[in-house]
C-alpha cells in the first residue's frame, strides 16, 4: 500500500489548507481511514477519522475546525483545515484506522506562523 499526502505549506494563523492523501495498492473503500499528525518532539496523534461508510470522529483539539472526507472513486482522503492555529503545526499523515497500520508515507508539512 502506498500513501501519498500533499497540500501542506506555510499559512498564517486563522488561515485554511486542504490536505489530500492518495491511497494505492488496496481496496480503499473498505477501510476506515484517519488523518494523523506529529509535531516536533511529540508522539504521532490521530486528529480525525472516517469510517468506510462516511461516519466521522474528531479529536477535541480540531473539532469544529477540521473536516475529514473521502472520495472512494479516486481513492483519496481529504482534510479541510480552517481556523488554523500555531499548535496545528506538524507533519500530517494518512493511514487506515486500525491497530494494523500500513507503512507510513512521507506526510505533508503544515506550518502555521505569522
């Protein structure tokens, strides 16, 4: 399985970004998926997940600001991030939501700074 995340960049506080993650090598539509992030010096954490049938759950830190979605035709996972804060600065990764994770992709760096 290959996970190719993109869409990161430098944004000012309060700004928005939309991340994408192209998933190949698996039947994407059957998997519950998640967006994870890892800030410098911190453990990787789950910020949002979406079930195979579209149900979503968010961490308290991003609830109301981030929206996870998926396109099963294009096998792509999305994360719309609004109201970005400096504490959202991290490398963002996608993976399935399960104890048996796929090998991590390279992630995409999001930097929130003025």
